């Protein structure tokens, strides 16, 4: 299919010093059907703490689908803009939970919200976010872009570009990008490497089209991997863990 990741000489997983990690809200549910699973959140926080010991500057964008998803609310008859704002508020709750969990591991983290709520967290200010990263803090971007009709995938690509990240990592429930859903199709084939244009042309379920186009236009590599990878985030950093690289064609 594509060039295997472990032989790709330009694999950005092996050279990124500043990374934005996108975590879906559903990933925080763990074994639950709804809401947050504290052991799962602590596991993710521990993996992030391990990355920090390796000198990585790390930002996060977290979704809110474990609490409320705007598109689902709209499908049930709710005004789409109102539903999306509710989803943004859910991401703030998840961001605060991750900030608290990171504190248990001695990791200094700041939550910045695209919707100002100064009694809860910092407003998103690009220069302040970059300064936090330079000072070794983890920055958790919440409330998406602050605008309805944009997903947290788009927010992740936007914040990664704005803050000078060299790679965008997307942690999911599967270990890469497939040509169909491997959870329902045992014959689904996994890509080791795929181009942005191929993702868009084949409508591969990586991120939404706006996020992929933004990553492509700014040459931002996207790595898709499973949050349940036995080797943890350190394997992904070294390029050894199973993942799919989305980048320019080579």
C-alpha cells in the first residue's frame, strides 16, 4: 500500500520537538458509556508526563463528545449554533479534568479557552500560549475555535499551526487510518503513510476536510495512533509504535 512508517526517512515523529496532541472526548470515557473515566484520564496524563521528561513541548486539544456533541444535538432538533456552543463548554470540562490529572504527575498545565471565562481558565492568547510552551508548561486548548460549525479537529490543526508545532498527533481508538472502519470490517486495510490529497479524495475518516486542508497548506504532518498503544506515547515519538502518517506525497 504505502511506504511503511518505520522505513520512512522523513517521518516527523522522529524529529518533532513541539507537538499538539488531539484527544477525542470519547477517549476519556474509558469503560463508561458516558462522561469521564478517571483511571483513563490518569493513564493519558501519565503518558503526557512521560513525554515531558523527554523534552517535548506539548499542547493539547480535547473534544467534548463524551458529554455533548453539537451535531448530534442539532440532529435531534436543536439549533446547530446553540448545540455547538454546548459542545464547546463540554470541552472546557474535559480540559479542566486533564489539567487536574496532569497536576498529579507534577506537570504544570494551563487551560486556554477560545470562549473567555476568566474565573475558570485563561482566554486563548497566542503569544501567551507560546510562552507557556517555551517555559515547559502543557497548554490545553478548550472550546474549539470559539465558533459554531467548526470541529475540534479544525481547532487542533489551527492551534498547531498558530503555535508552531511540528506535528499534530491524533489519539484515537484505532491504530491508524484504514480504508474502512476496522471495528466493523475485519478486512479493512491500514495505511502506513497517506497523503493529504488522498485523504480528501477518498474521504478517509482521519479528520474533517477543513482540518486536513489546513494541515496540507501549512505542511503540518498528522500522526494517527491508538491511545491504547502498549508502548505508550514514547513509542510514537520514536517512530516505533503503530501509526499512520498523513503528509505530503513522497
